């Protein structure tokens, strides 16, 4: 019996490898005071989005986590969301 459509192995091979936006643009600096940029890497619930989803490299993901935690501590971004689900 043959299956129609692409197999899961072919889909994995066809996915485009995400590149780190901080490595691509050398002029972007990860700063805890720039809460607008940090909000991009935090989910609606307030969780930090993992690097396998955002595509950042290990080095910049560590810098992001540190910056997000500093911004949370200074109340620039919330620890959790205000919305009740």
C-alpha cells in the first residue's frame, strides 16, 4: 500500500534552517532596556520562547534570557500576562 503525499522525512529535509537574526545583523544589540525587542521573544503567557522556535543561536539565546530576566526584575516587562484564560 502506498501513501499519497510527502513523508515526514521529506518534510524535515525541506524545512529551511532558521538563521540567527543577531548573527545576521551585527548592529543589533541585545539590551534589557529595549522592551519592544524583548517582547518578540516572550509568549503571550509570559514564557521565554525557546531557540528552536525563534532560530537564535545558543550565544544570543543566553544573552536574550539574561536581558529578559533583567527587564522583568526592573518591571519593564511583566512576569506573567494579565489575561485570564
